[in-house]
């Protein structure tokens, strides 16, 4: 067995699922704020598109994605960010963003070499680290927190680290904190990428879920060479279980990734791609879902204020990032919540030094959020 992989903790979502089962076994109502898997139905128009897209004969889907889907993505990027993409050369369908993120280091990190490092901000989505370790790359976690507003700044990093970097991940709106990145830092990262020659990857799965302030930006608004973005339909369109997303950007990188992708996986089923094509085209269902998430957020923000939980960031995305009272830790507070049937994700699930925080996913219904708020424990 790979010794470095053996040191990885249990994948957080597995532990959260176990807590859900334990609460249900005690006969309590479960309020699951742990895993980012929204409870609202997949929009009817998307379900119908999948039904209509099921062929009589099931065959392998085209690995790059259907032309219709790639064109829909290109149109979305133009409409949303004023970024013009060649649908044939600069867009590739993915089986959700997790699959694309996982395989990226396997494709682009040469081991051994003098560029053997994958760099990301922490707290972080665990797949940045996991994908790097499976590729036998080394990892470097940039510590993010209230001290730097969770903004990853290249000027805070040693030149020796940037020289070793093969891939640098940005993730804004940030999971778990919900912070956004300034235009100035996007521009700075593009300039530093040009200087050091790494691949700059922006995980932009939450760009369409914005509650406060200026709209989240895309990396491709600031640069194209050596840059890639990842998008997903999981939260914005209620398609978590159907697995659909895309990777877009530098044509040479897309071509290299496409070359190896058939060996590593496949695109979503064609009936899912049919729904995805509509999902990237239709805006109303996204606005409707955002309004529901905003209503949940309002309920939970009031609860946090009533319970003395300090809110950090949380302007965009699917999560609230809360600081627990001084008298407790993330794990102890999570255990206290479970006594009342409430599952939250401890901050330490997302990296070192996060023991003062918990993450709440806007997953239960608005009514369930109200019921949970009424029974929320006081530390």
C-alpha cells in the first residue's frame, strides 16, 4: 500500500454520513448540515431533458462531451463572464469537477522532477491534496484564515515554493469559508504564473451562488495561457448525483488532458449531457435555487447571532463558516450538536489549524432550518 495515502484521514463525507446514521438509529430527527448535497428537487426541466435524452440503445458517451454541451458551456462563459471560448478546443466535459480535479495531477505533474509540488489554500476541499498524493506529487498548503481574509496571495509565498509548483489551485468562492478573491489578486496570480511557469487552476463551482457584494469572478477573465477553470452543476442546478461539470481554458492544456482522459474515465452519460446542455443555458432555475439557499442562509445567520457563533466570510457559495465559542472546539461543538440531531462539519475536516470553526451546508429545507435553529444547542 502507498504509505503516504495510508496517512490520509477518513474522507470527511464518509464520517458525516456515519454520524447521520448514528442519529437516525437513536430515533432522532436528523438535520444534516454536514455534506453539501442540497435537498431541493432537481429542476423539472432538467429531469425532463434527461428522460427525453435516454436512447433506446445505451452506448459510450463521447469523451470530450457532446458538441451541444460544449457549445452551451461556451455560451455560458460568454454570457456570465464575457469570456469567449472555442467550444472545440478550449472546453471539455467532466464527470463532475471532483473527477477532473483528481486526475489533473496525474496528467500534468512529472515525478520525479524539479516541479513536483501541488499548492492550494487551507482550509480546503480535500480532493486537492488527495489527487496530488495519488499522483505521488508533493503538496504545500497555504494557511488561510481571518488574518488574511482567506485570500491566497502569491507574494506571501517563498520563491523556492513557487519554483517547485507544477499546479496551483485557487478556489473562490471559497469552500468552506465563502470568501471571494479580489481582481487584484487574480491579476497577481496570473503574473506570477507567467514568471514561474506552473499551471494555474481555478475551482469555480460556486460562482453562481452569490448573496452579498460584487459577483464572483472567473480566472479566465484575467488570463488564458497556462490557466484552467473547473465548473460543476452539482449545487447551482441540483445535479449532485448525476455528475456533470466542465474544464475549460488554455487550448494546449485541454488537448493534453483530452488525450489521456479516455484512459482515466469518461464523460457523463449522454442523457445527463442533454440535461447539462439545458442547465448551462437556462438561468431561471439557478435564480430560483439561489433564492431558496438565501432564505436558508437568513435563518441560520439569525441562529448564529442568537447563539454567539461568529460568522466569517459566507458571502457566496453553499456554506456558512462559523467560529465556535472560546469554551469549546470544533469536534466538541459538533458532538454537542449531534445530541440534538444536528450534523455539522468540524473545521478540522478541512485542514490543520481549523479547530475553532464549523461548516454548515445550506442543505436542509427552509422549514428544517427553522426547526433546527429552534433546538440549536448553546455552548
